[in-house]
């Protein structure tokens, strides 16, 4: 782990985003990898106590994806960070992006039953606001 990661992970917004993505990953893993051995995530984020006592349980494969997601979130240079799906930087590697999409599609709707309802709703609202902003921007560009 380097200092920059640690410094970025001290930001409450970064921590909470990281918890959400790992929590959703755990829902996905529990639903799809029932036959695999799943254990509490071991990662730089976990070492920094980002997950508190609710360390998500993941199989080895999902843990690898979440370790990647932790780094991407920590090193995101956007502030405020846009909703990833609408970001024009797209810092994710193509294969990781594909995994993340598939994972979110499964875990997003199910997150309500797992205590992630509020972040889920917030996420949806943010996405709507973002689309509106982008639409307004596009309209402005056309006018000028
Ligand atoms: Zn898994």
C-alpha cells in the first residue's frame, strides 16, 4: 500500500463509495458463487478499516475484482466523482468494467434487502441528476 492510497482512503466519501461497491460485490458473490469458499475480504481497504466490522465475504475471484475497484475509487481524480457509468474518463480496464456491470445489474436491485437501500436510492438519484446536467450541457452547446 502506498501513502496516496492511505490518504485518499481517509476521505469519508471515498470510504463510503468503497463500502458500497464491496457490499454489492458480496451480494453478487453470495448469490452466484454459493459453491465457492468465501472469506472476509483481505485488501488494503480492509487493512485500513474501511469496512469496520462488516467486512464483505467474497470468493477469491470476486475479492480480486473488489481489490481492483478499491484502487480505482481511491485514485479517481474527479472531485466530485461522477456516477462511474456516466464518466468520460472510464478508468476501468475493459474486463473489469464488464464484471462490474454484470455485478451491479445483479446486486443493485437486491441491495434493498441487505441494508444498502439508502445508498442505492442515492445512487439512482445521483444518476438522474447527472443525466439532467449532461442533457442541459448538451443543449447549451447546441445553442451557442
Ligand atoms: Zn464470488
